[in-house]
């Protein structure tokens, strides 16, 4: 029974961070742990975040309207139903719902040998780039020709002198 009491006391003190050195069943000596630099750093970090933070006042949050409440419908069907009337075919509502497609402008990003990187895609001479055909590749520019002899020249916007590619 004394053994179990001694072991219980040893484990309880070990959990509290003290080191126990039993010399006999009657005489128990405890040694306090030495200061650890890492633990001191953690204590400093905890002290730095302890001050209370300023947030949004509760009154402001309570004054906001509920985003889940629906507004009253714009129009109600004439037959007494609470559902909206179906849209008429060919009405202006159907044409407004289709998004307008806006294309990104063509940008020459890189030139390597006879291949070019235009707006994220690689092309070579003769390839079709939107409504144009890649006609000529120069060191810092490309020539795109379109229908009716339209010509579009794209230039490199930024040149990196740190990269040198030598081909033999």
C-alpha cells in the first residue's frame, strides 16, 4: 500500500513539473525545473497577445438587416397565385440575362525562336490568333494580318536582360 501511495505522489509531482528524487520511503526531495529559454519566449508571445482586441460593437451588428429575409416580389400573377408570372418569350428580360463577352486584349509576352507567347498561348508562323494570322516573328515584335489586309503589330512590353538563350 505504501508503494502505491509513493508512486501516486511521484506521478502527481511529475505532472506539476517537479523532478522527484526518492532517497528512501521516509525522505523525498524535490528539485524545481531550471528556466528554459524557449518557454520564456513563449511566455513573452502570450503576454503580447493578451490585451483585448477592438472589434465591431455589438450594437452595430444588431442594427444590420437580415440577409436571409426576402423582399416582396416585384410583380404578382393576376390569377391570385403568390407565384411570379412566367416571363414572356422574346421579352427584353431574356436578352438582358445573357452576359456580354469581353475579350482580353492581345499581348505579346515572349518570343523564342519562331514561337511566340501571346496572351497565355504559344503560336508559330501561320497559326490563327483570334481573327488574325501570325505572319512574321521578329526579335521584339510580331506581325498579325487579318482580313482585308488589316495589320496588327504586337511589341514585347518588358524585356528581361538576365535571361539569355543561346541556340547552336
